[in-house]
């Protein structure tokens, strides 16, 4: 792709690897003509337009030539012992010879310099996922996430909320917002309410001495407790088949995940999958159901 005009108003503090990512492949060339050891400011010195319509970006950085010892390319005593009578002429000749050697050295190392620049661009792209998101924090907080949980379609949508789990944990409103967002994207409606559930404790533990608060005792090992319950109104005909139990397992895996990361220790979570529509009955005096004429009764 050939560019017809030079780009304008380029920020002086832009990184050349970032700038090159906006140009189409093959639309520009680069030249390391500067002496900068770092690329914080004036990384791009100027832009020239070539005869073929491509752009030449002059980058203010060291190349390999600048990083290697000078005596590898030039005589170290080049300007010593010049004849006094021809000092200006000989100095000009030696200077011109040194500039030619320098130009040849830059051309010799240009492919390697370009390869290193492309390698830095590739590295920058691979690091972008860590610098533009909370992936590092997610990996730290979710270091115990199992492969089964990572494959769960609902948990994959909850993982980005992990950096905020400290603020969400124990907050019923925020948990409800989070779950509504996740289930709505799956076309599922949920309803939140507190319900009384009966629990069974096979090994009840009681205080060993009196006096004590009698409200803390249970006469039996069965007791009632208020539980945060999300009712899932989900019963599509196309999924209520042999694969429906897989959906139930996914919801249970989601429940355990939320229980671990977003609920306080004293909170319990429960999901109920229901269908609000009335079932089809052959005999119903309240709601009449008309069957097709070829129904095999």
C-alpha cells in the first residue's frame, strides 16, 4: 500500500514500535540514524517520502555499529601525524573516508538492526495482553482455578471480575449485578430472593458447659437457615434433552466458584432451575389444551 501524504502531528514521546504497528506492512522503511540509548523522547527524528511513495522513518537510536568498538571499523590514529603543509586537505580526505566506512557499516548491520526492531515489536504485542488488562492480577488471584472451571462458559465471563472480588465479596447487590450480566448474555433470566432451606449436620457440635446462649443450640442435627437463592428461568426445548444435565453441572460448578471467590464465609448460595409455563396436560378443566388431530393418545 502506497501512502500519498506524510503523517502530521505525531507525538514526540511516541515509541517507534507502537508507531510502526499503525502502518500497513511494506509502506515504510526505517533507518537508525540517532545516538539515543533509550527511546523515551524523540524516538522518531523525522519522516521522509521516498520516490516509490513509501516512507522513510529516521529513528533516533543506536544501531549495532554504535554499540561496537570504533577500532573495528576505523583506524584509531587516523587524524594523527597529518602533514602540516597539507593538514586541511588530508583531514578532509580522511574524514570523507571515515564517513564512507561508517555508511558501509550501517548498511552491513541494517538487516540485523531491522530484525531486532521487528523482534521488539513482536514482544510488545505479546506483552500487550498483560499491560492493557488485569491478566497478571487475575492469574495471581485465580491461581487455584481448575481446568474444569476454565472451560465453564459462565466462569469464563466471571474471571475478569476477580480483581474486584475484594469489593464484590459479600455484597448481594454487586453479586446480583454480576450474575445478571453473565446470564443475560446467555439469554437466561434470573430472580434473586432469600429462602429458608433445611440443612442436615451429621456431626453436630454443641457447647460443653452452661451457662450459654440457648439461641446458639439446635435440638436436632437438622436446622433451617436463610440462603441467598437465584432462580434461573431457563427451560428451552432445544436444550432440555440428553445434554440438559451438562447444563446443570455447569451451573453447579459456577455456584462453587462464586462461593469460593465472591461470598463471605457465613453466606450460602443456591441455584434453582425452574420453568414458569404450565405443563401440557391431556385433561385440564382450568386450562384447555387442544391436540392435533393425528396425536397418538
